[in-house]
């Protein structure tokens, strides 16, 4: 009688643990789903590979493009690096991807990305952080590259 009680308790505990493990991968799948959605809606964008919580993407208008999921202070991050003086294709790509990822109108993301990237210069320096339409944008540039990282806080 005690063996059946122990085996019943053990079986139910095992089932509960398996249920928890089965539910955990759903969080990582959201990032993959966003990457597939980006690839299907933006011409020329391809999903490269995934490492840790980052999905690396490729597009002809960028040098680097990635989608980060679940950081310490954010839920999703879009990172794009291009030439020091970005071309209009770069702005279009960043604004389209941000609009899809953060479900914000494309006009708003275009305005925010353009403001952030164009504010860098002699007066404000090579690193600009700003907030636009509940999105955090951080733009940096070096002698050859300019990059933008767009995030939304976990609490928003």
C-alpha cells in the first residue's frame, strides 16, 4: 500500500515537472516567431542563426543586424549597424523592423530612428540616448560605423 502511494506521488511530481519544462520553450519561440515575421515582411532580410538569446539577421543595407530577446532590462531589442552616414535604405529597414517588433506605426519609428541617428555630431557627441514613443533608442558611431539599438523596457 505504501509503494502505490509513493509511486502515485512520484508519478504526479514527475508529470508536474514535465509540464513546467514543456511550457518553458514557449518564451524562446516568441523571438523566433518575430524573426520569421520580419523575414517574411521585409524584402532581402534573412534569418542567419540563433545564439543564446540573440537571433542574427542579414540584409544588404546593414553591416550587422540582430534581434535580442529577454535581456536584464528589456524584453526585445533591435540592433542595426551601418555606414557612418546611413543611406535611406538603412533608415527604412530599421523603421520597418521596429514597427513590426514593437507594434508601433512605421511613421513613428522612422521619425525616432532618424532623429537619433542625425543627432550625433560635434555638439552632442558620438553617443546619443533618447526616448521616443515609449521606445528607448541609443545611437553610437565610430570613424566608420553608425549603429542604433531600440528597446522597450520590461515594465511597458
